[in-house]
């Protein structure tokens, strides 16, 4: 049955194009229900009012939208003026309503100390050690896929590979690894967007309490054992984090779980969809498998799994010629910056052999740049290398039905179903 409670795509586009620019509110879940609507809204802001003040949002209150690449970089590189800690890092005053501390929502020096505690896990030498294991797990997943049958790529490939990676990073009990997937989905569910993941905030907090209890047991085991190279052991033994209160521990766990799951998982699915929708690029990739190296950052730019980050002004400041006042909410729209024609040539085209493929904002910028960005790129690179070894004909992995997006969100962009068939 058709959902009549929301505007149609045509109605939404008409509304965006006719609304006076001063009244345009891009933090509207109706806009994010349709990709064309979101990109149309951000295109208007970049052209007409790139540093835009919205005073009328009923859910989140007044906020500034920063929509051009260069202005986002400016805000990101001034943490002494634009704070992550003052009111949180999303347009909501607390990340998804959880109200738990985490180092991404801290300012220096505490941010730097806590980030340093876990950064060795994704340092280049450790990534090199993990590479063989990632190849092995990827081959096993791909070799288990059915040929000539329709299946959900998201569940069989994207979720499975990212969940396995998280289990390795945490040294998490293998048989329980899908708990990590569930906790990621629960943490990122949004009541405002009508999430189907949990029935209530009470259920959500109860499940996250189970997450904390499970990881507290792992902490207690590892704090009394010699240091190891997993994330829990690193947190338990680092002077910067070993005395964290329980809710701060939970916050950092959820940051690592969601950061390690949602972004890579959604790029694994979004990349396959993008290639199917751009068959010339798929043919180009099959003819020249070495283009995987530039394909991966283009997928990450194109997907932009995290649409925005937020800061709070600690003092009066000027961005893009606009006066931002102390205490103002400043939202950096990565989704818009990644489509800025002043920074990226032909930004609305999916091009797998760009000259500057890493010119994107999907990992953020500055001191809060995604901790696991190189790991994410490595997982995607290995996945596509192994895919092309097995199925190297254009459209051989074919999308055969309509993709189903995750519950509408103004923070995350992803898919929960991508029906595909591998043609022999």
C-alpha cells in the first residue's frame, strides 16, 4: 500500500525549488526520503546561500548549514573555535539522543589522548598484518555466494564482512559477532525518522545496556591480563582511558562499532549499486582491474555514508562572509561538499578513474578525520579485487530489484536490501 503520509518525490522537488532560500530547511526527513530532493536542496544552498541560517526547524532548533567544500574544511580545521564537545557532533544536541561521551565528541586535549589510545589498531604496520586475514575472509564469503539465484548483497556480503572485521578488531567472541551488527543498528536508529529497528527509546537503551554489560565482561578479562592488540585491551590499558566511567566506555564502544560498521558496510553496497547504474564505468573496471585503486575513494565519495557533522561556535566567527555567533549550531554537510563543482570536477557523475579521487569529505577533515579510513579503504579494495578475479564481465553481478534504503535518516545513507544475481 502506498504511504500517503509523506509528500511524493515530485511534490518535494517542487517545494524545494519554490521555497524562498531564507526559509529552506534541509534538515527535514522528507527531503532525505528521496535522493534527488536532497541533492536539489543542497545545490540551491551552494549556489544561492552556501553559509545558510535556518531559524525554523522544530526538531533541532536554529542551525547554520555549511555546504561548500572549502567552508567545511575551514570549520573542520578550527576546533578551538568550532567545538565538538560543547553540544555534540550531530544536528541533534546529543548523538542520536544517547547522551553518552565519546572521543569524537570531545575537544583537545582529551580527544587527542583517547584517540591515541586506540589508533595503533589501524596504524599502517598493523593494517599490513591484517591484510592476509582480510583476503582470506573475503574469499570465503564470496566463494559461498549462490550463482544464478537472487540474494541480498547487504546481508550476505556487506554486513558479514564488516561484522567479521569488527569482531577481529575487538577480539570479540566469533559466534556472537552479529550482536555487533544489532548494536550498531540500535545505536544509529532515530525515533524522529520513524525507525523500525526499535519500538521505543526504552527498548533502545535496554539493548545498549546489554551491549555495555557484555563489553564490561570483556574489559574485566583484559584489564587483568597482559596488554594485547585488540581495541578493548588498548582501552583497558591506556592511561587516557583505563579509568573511564561506564557511560563513557559505552560511548566510545558505540563510536567504534557504528564507525566500523555503518560506513564501510554502506559503501560495500552503494558501490555495487553505483556500478550497476553506471554500466560504462562497470565495463571500464572489468577491462582495467587496476582501476580498483581509484574506484574505492570514488565509491566512498559517491555514497557519503555519513551526511553531516556538527560543531558549536565557542566565539563569534565569520565563515563565507556570514557572521556566526557564540553558541550557534554549525552543521557541515559532507553530502553537499562532496558534490561541490568548485572542488570536484563533474561531481554529479560517478567516475572511477578520477585524477584526484581522494578529494572528498566522507571521512571528515582535520583532527576528527575518520580513525579507520585506511582500514575501510583496504576492506573495499580487497573486496573488489576478489570480485574481479571471479566475475570480470560487465554487470555479471547484476542488481535485479529495487534497493531498499535503511530507515530514513539525515545522518546515515545506506541500504538494508540490495537484491542481486551473479550470472554465471
